C-alpha cells in the first residue's frame, strides 16, 4: 500500500497531535488542530478591531429561566415548584435586576450568581433574553452544530463545513497563524466546530504542563520536516500549528527545574479548580502573550438538568459566575479590546418534570461581558409566559435570533460569519 505525504499530513499529523487528548497520559500539550481551507483571504476587522472575542458555550441546554427569571410572573410561579424557580422573597431570594425589558416584572438572577449581579450593576454585563435558534430542534447535537456553524436550518448543515468563527476571521487565510501567531483556540480536548476551517487554531485545555507536540522534540522535528515539503492546505495548517505551539510554549515562564511556573493572576483574581475556572485561566494567559489571539471558544458542560436540578444548577451557576468574575478582574487592563459572550444551545421547559428537573426547551438567554458592553441592561423582546405566548405551548419563545447578538459583536464581517443573515443591532455595545 502506498501512503502519500498528504495522507501523512492529513491523518498522521492530525492524529498525532490529537491523541494527547484521546487517551495517552503524561504528554502535555495540544489536543488537536483545525486545518484551513485552501484560500488566501485575509482576516477582516470588525467591531472588535484587533481585539478578542471569548465565546463560552454552556453545553447541555442551560435553564436560563432559572438563571435570569421573572420571579413574580404568575405563569412562572404556577409552572414551577419553589425548588426550580428563582424566588422573589425569602432567605434564598434571587438578586433583583434593574431593567426595562419588561418593566412590570421583577427579573432576578439566581442567588448563586452574585458575582454576575456585581458585574451587571457595574454596567459591564448585559443580558439578552428570549434568544436562540429559530429552528425548533430540541436535539443537543443538532442545535450545537447549527450554532457553531453559524446557521439556522438543519438542512444547511450538510453544505456548511466551516464554523462561524473561522469565516469571521477569514476562512483559510494561507498565512493565518504562521510566524508564531495563534488566531484562535478552543479549551476543550477537541477543536470547537466554530473554529473548523481556520488554520493555526489550537485546542489548549491547560497550559500548566507546557504546550508541545506529543512525542517531544524528535517528533516535533519530524512533523516540521513533513510540513515543509509542500504548500497545500494541510501543510500550511501544520506549519501554523507547530509555530503556534512553539511560540506559546516559549512564552511560558519556567522555574529552574524546567517546570512551568504558577500563573500569577491580576486584580486579585482567583480561579477555582473547575472546568470554567481552568479554561478561563488558560484564555487569560494566552491573551497576555501577545500572540495575536482573536477568538477563544470555551466549553463548560453539566447543564443538562433532567433530574435533581436544584443542587446541580446552583453548583454550576456558582462556579460559572465566579470564573467569569475572576476572568474579568484578571483581564481588566485589556477590557477595551476584549468581549466575552455566554450562550447555550437552547433553554429548558417552563414547567418542571417529575424528577425535579426540566426537559429540553427552546428560548434561552445570552450574557455579554466587557469594557465596550453597554451593560446593566436586559435587551431583546420579552414574549411572556402565558400558554398562548409559549413556543408549542410549553417553552419560552425565541424573539431574538442568536446570530443577531454575535453579528453585533463581530461587526462589519458579520455577513461572512453568518451568510445570508441580516439582523438589526440590539445595542449590546456602546456606540
């Protein structure tokens, strides 16, 4: 059997760099890389200018009616037991939000989201409610794929191979990431679908053990030699990935023993040993390396709360809120060039189920954090929770397409990131 050099680059390099996250132990470094398409477009500049967008994806369908809730709405109170709703009174009452989205309602944050309430009061955090996919799917996999591909219809998935972040940054720019520049990262063990098609995008779950290809210097030399033997899409992506790995690893401070030094966060920030804490610390470290980071995709799981939601949700909300507050404090000097958005594939049913949980729903909420954010406001259009106002009579209706929010954040190249979509800005960012 003849094995082509392209086959080695496409299969061997991708697998070799990816296996560190697929079962091998004791090998620090990148889990995978995303290969570029074969074009030479340059990365356009949008509302973020040369800044960075951090996308935090809550995997599992977060119950946004338990995070940001109309606590005194009679339909909300009738549909949920006290354990599944945000209370307007009592020792565990939610935190009241000043808002004009629905002035007659008392919107409150979950009581374990106090750090988010502080950011909201400081006008660094805005909330868009009743937002999501216009496609009515309740499938995790379909909904996540639609959002990460930047589209709205399931039938378009088969003809949309790239992710919206990749298109925004310039799909397949041939020199994207070379010269030690890292345009984008994902913090999960595998590359985020939103980055599919972007050369030089790296999966970086953790920097505490350094960042190097599995197999050490000898393997890196072999991979580098293979990547220099052509100028196709895979060779360019491989060079960009290897250059990025080397640049990041070389910027990590080390002690006399050669081990990576502990990270010294700014602003009194403390990152907990949680999925959100570790991921956002990694993003903060990368931001401060001056390597051209434009986008970071952060995954936080644990939001599929079909049963025993009360305790699980409170824990998840507390961990997420503290991680976001730590990240904000740590990156405060970069806040004019940094925006963070929190999203989930869909919300959950208005009415609780018999297992003290909630099932897959429709409308949810998005949180936007940053120095350019017109914070301290709730945006969108509140549809109401009466039966005739619900989607299919059971779920919070979607009144704002999720692409409306993301388009405003990336600005002028929005048509590239979200082909065929047009949506009027909500005013999430300051003018």
